[in-house]
C-alpha cells in the first residue's frame, strides 16, 4: 500500500468534480462507492447540504451510508441479472487494469475495493464500469436514461488495519442493512469467494 508521485500526468491527485473530493494515484488501494440515480431522494440531499454542512466528511459519509442501506428508490440492482452484470464487470479486468480485492452489489449501490496500476486512473476504471453496466442494465429493464448517479465516493486505504476494517465493512453491508444473516449468504459479494481475490 503506497502513495506514489506519478510520472503519468493522467493521475490527478486530489481533485473534485463537484462537492466530493477524490484522490487519483497509481498503485493505491482504494474503496469506491457509487449508487443508482434515484437511491437518495431530494430530501436526503437537501438535509446533507443544510443540516450536515458543518459536519465532518466522515459524519456526512455515515449519514449517506445509513440512507443507502434503507434501499430507497427502484433498487434495480436487486434484479439478479443486473447484479451479475455488475459483478462480472468488476472481475473482467482484474489483474489487468487493477487488482480487485473486495466488492458487494447492494440493491441501490455498490462498494468495491481495488488497487490501481500504472496505466489506468481510478476515474477511467469507474467510467468504464458505469458506462458498460448502465447500457446493459437499461437493455434488460427496457428503459432509457441515466442509470447511475454521476459522481462517486472514494477513500484510499491508510494502513493494514484500515484495509481489513474496510473489507469487513464491505462484506457486512448486507447484514447491517437487514438483507441477510451472514455475509456469505449475500449472492453478489466477494464474501462468497474468499479464495479468489486476495490482497
């Protein structure tokens, strides 16, 4: 786990596409969350801007996580055909564009942990996932329009303790949301495949 000074100018370091800061660097382990377009209703976003504007980023993040776990919106990812497309998209470029470490596909959002390599930026990787899966999901659902929320949240892993805590969080997300009793019971999670993607 390291943060490098990238020679490749594609890597942006700290940057923002709005109100969410991102860190983009090669050979860094990061956990990423992205969500469906309707997963957070307007009143949740309004509360985030008004009530929580003076709170820390971690407090805002916890609030958003609690709201996402309410499984609001249409929850298209609970359709096993769509969840499988997303999981397969994560696996497809494993050990080519990135090293895939852990993931979970929830009904209205996903968490995924990867280690980026020297050739692909985090934003390129996420754009590829979201573009492909949105197109395929819309075909299945026979719908048009925006599928994913435009932005995403990312955190880089600070140390070994943080690494294992985040994996535990990812795997326990369906349990915490009341969707299953044990992490390995959730169909679309790396918790079901502990032998596959080791760090």
